[in-house]
């Protein structure tokens, strides 16, 4: 008889039947559930799913979203170690536990004075972020040009309140100030199953700063070399127990010296990839469950996601965005409000999926939508 498992967060993935079949093939009877408040936003909503705010009693769950990580932490009904759950909600704990295992992580400044000295004396930059949140809320970079704002930015990052955090049951734990690691930024989804690790995808990112907030505007599926996979495997061995079954999402920096530096982690799938994965030849989640890794075929370019984002708050006045050729998804139209510091999937104005060469920072300039199409907005 297959072991029963709850896949908590149906809206986070696509191709549910294929994923259930994949779990069945490894001896696990999987059932999808989702929170009721998500149903109205979920275009693939199905009566086949169980809609509930809580995990069914006496079950074990694999969380696929932030809401269900909270439920797993609260109920302890999870197929994942407490270390992985805690590291998903504490960047400080994540860095400390990885560092203890000999893995390079960003330096955490113990005082604002240490951060100031690093910026002034080492010509470095710092990054301020909420210690336990997700999705880029209140994340800001700090250099000499805005060093006088450091204390203010820390205060703002220490006291983030919004509806998403309240609904997801996430506690704001203050701010963390670390060094800003230089290099190429990547994101990866992995599947850890009782000691076996599979790659769901590896994405190379182009990140730009909008009013000091790092924002991913280009994401490309790229091959994963042996060195990358070995290092990611080491991270997972630190965070998971041998018997765990979990997806894992990491953001990390390739410093160019062969060393990768993890900067964020969550025991769920990565967000904002639905449009990109929809153009893959197979279901990347189902493939990873059975141990098949996504193969990048770049003969005609890399499968690429272009995120068109606003550079100022306001109401869209012109929605002739001049989008790149490819499969287009337009989310914001004339009359819609957009925020000036996009920090989540919901902030995107439009998305284009296409095959393209490896992107550069110059390619990102075409994806920033500003005052030529957005009318200044001020709350009365």
C-alpha cells in the first residue's frame, strides 16, 4: 500500500495529475490540497482538490507555498526536518547552520557600525532585509551614496506588516544586515527524497535595482554543471534528514571562483515560474520526483522569461508596452495601479517567454516601465 502524503499548495504547481502519477511511481499516494482564499485567484482550480485552511489530521505534508510552511511549523505534520523549516523562516539561522558545515555564506554584521565600516573601508555594499520574511519585502541595498539612510532602512525592514504576512501566519523577526555578495545570481528548485536529490531547474537571473530594491527582470533556464550540483547537494544534506521528502528552493551567487554562496532558502517550490514552465516539453516537477533532471537544449537559445516591471508608483496611462516577440502575458492595463518598488510576482506588468541568448544587464533596460507610461500617483 503506497504511503499517503499531502501536497499542500496546489496553486503553486501545474500538471497535477502528472505529479500525482510521479509520486505513485515511487510508492507514495499523493493528494493535493489548497487554502480556500486562493481559489478565486487560481485559474486551474479544480473540485478534485481539497480546499481547507488546515492540514488534515494524522497526515504528513510537503509544503509547496509559504502559507503551508506556516501550517507545517504550527502542526508539525510535515515530512521535513525542523532545521529546514526553521531555515525557511530565518536567514540568520540558515547562514549560521551552513557556515558551521563549512559553506560560505554572507557575513552578518553584528552592529550598524560594523556595516558602515565595511562600506566605507572595504568599498563594499550591504543589504538590509527582514530576517524572517520572503518575496523581497523591504529589501534594500546600501552603499556610500545612501549610507546615511542605513538606520532608517533597518527600522523599516524590522517592522513589515501587510495582508500577505498576516494571512500566511508569518512573524516579522526584525532585520538582518549582511554584506552584498558580488557575482552572477541564480535560482534553483530541487527535490529531496529520502537522500536522493533531483534538479527541477536551474535559472540564471538578471537583477536590477529599482530605488535600491533588487528586482529579477530576466530569468533563463540553463544547464547545471557537476560542480553546481555537488554544492547544492551539500546544502541539502545540511538542512534535511535522510528520511525527508521535500522540494527546496535556493537563491545563490556564483562568485566566479568556483564557489557558490547561498543567500536564501525555502522548503517549497519557487514562485513566479508558471509561465516559463508552461513552455517546457515536460512537467519539471513530475520529472524530478522520479529522478529525471530537466535537460537544457540551447541550440536555439535558452528558454527565457522577461519580467516587465514598473519603476515608479502610479496609474498606468499607456499600455502600449512594446513587448518583445514571444508568448506574452499582460497583467496590468490602462487604469491599473502599480508600485514603484516591485518585490513580488504580483508586481509584474507583463511577462514574455521566448528563446534567447544569455542575457546581460543591458537587456534589462528594455523591461523597465516608467514615467512615459505611468502617471504619478500620490495617496490623498
